[in-house]
C-alpha cells in the first residue's frame, strides 16, 4: 500500500512540476532552470542519503555502479532535463510529457534487445497505441502553424521532446544496471546529481549562459526553485516507491503522470497550453499503452 501511495504521489508531483516550470519558462531561459534544479538537488539528496545511512556505503561502491550512476546523472538530470525544459518552453508541458513518457516502451524494448528481458505480445498492442496517441498529438502541433516562427518553434520543440524520450531510455538502462550493482537509491541519486551539476557548471564559463543566470527575473527564480524542489522530490518519491512495491504495480501508476500534467495544466495554465480533442485523445491513449505493458 505504501509503495502504491508513493507512486501516485510521484505522478502528482511530476504533474505539478510541469505546471510550475511552464510558468517559469515562458519568460525564463532553459539553462538557469537546469542549473538551479541541480544546485538544489545535490544538498537535498545529500541530506536524504545521510538520513538513510546510505552515504556511508560510498567507499564500498564498485566502479561499475559509480560509472552507471554518473552516466545516468549526466544523461538524465542534465541532457534530458535540458531537452525537456526546452520543449516545454516551445510547445508546452502537455505535449512534451505525452511524448517523453513514451520512453517506457523504448526502455522495455531495449531491455529485451540488450539485457535479454522477457518479451510479451502485449508490447505490440502497446506500441500501436503509443504510435496512434503520438500521431494525434503531433498532428495537432502540425496544424497549429500561425506563422513561420511558430512553425519553427513547433518543429524544434517536437525534436527536443523526441530526443529527450530516447535519452531517458538510455539513462533508465544505466540506472537499472547501477541499482543491480548496488541497491542504494538515495546514494545513487546523489552521485548522479553531483556529476550532472559539475558538468552543467562548466557552461558558466561561457558568456551567454553566465548572462542568462545573472539576468534572471525574481519571479522566474521563484518558479525555478519551486520546480527544483518538486522534480527532486518526485524522483526521490519514485525511487522509494519502487523499493516498496513491485515494478509491475508501481510503474503503471507513476507512468500516469502525463494525465496529471494534462489536468493540472488545464486548471492552472489553460492560457499557455494546447488543448483540443486530439490532445485529449492522444494523451490517455499513450498512458493506457504504457500501463498495459506492466499488467
């Protein structure tokens, strides 16, 4: 029961994060949003690792686990997060998270191909449902071309979302391999965030990104800090949920986060998001497909 409750909480938190980040990214830049999220995540996960006692196992980790957590951190918390926030800025949270959530299907297929995991015929049905759902959503974006600039933004936003989806699949495999080597979720999360922050900080040496950070509006900062708290809490809750419930039970609930994004965006960000029958059909189709994988 605890695992399922935490899974639901994780999905809701991710939905709230999308709403908050959409507000901040309307006028804010992508790089500062990623940097702030990582600056918040490192002390946050350090405290959690201390409370769980996992941090004392740091010297016992083998090199394979460390490398996996580093790869997962840089790919997921830096590259993927940047791509997702860039997509949210251009095409909104509802479309972005509907597309990026398809990474679950890609991850399962990669797990079958690379890790020898079991194949299920329902994957074919899930793949078809995902394809139909994505087709609905992308056709909506394609039909909303009110000018050259809007058209370019839509194409770039969709490209960022698709690249994020593929990158999440790769990072998920890295997390899977890392946790198989060392079942230390909060410590693994700390290592991932720490190395992602170091890599992200390197870009501060470039004038463009330094200017974006120094020129942030106060309201934008507040949105980004709140988003940092939410995204880190969502990841932590997800890790704990998977530790207390089987993947087959927890994952379908967590994968429902695009629905929470859709509902919460309609409530709070109606003026800034895309809503019509194609989105309202495409998003639930994708969620149903992803849930069916684990049933």
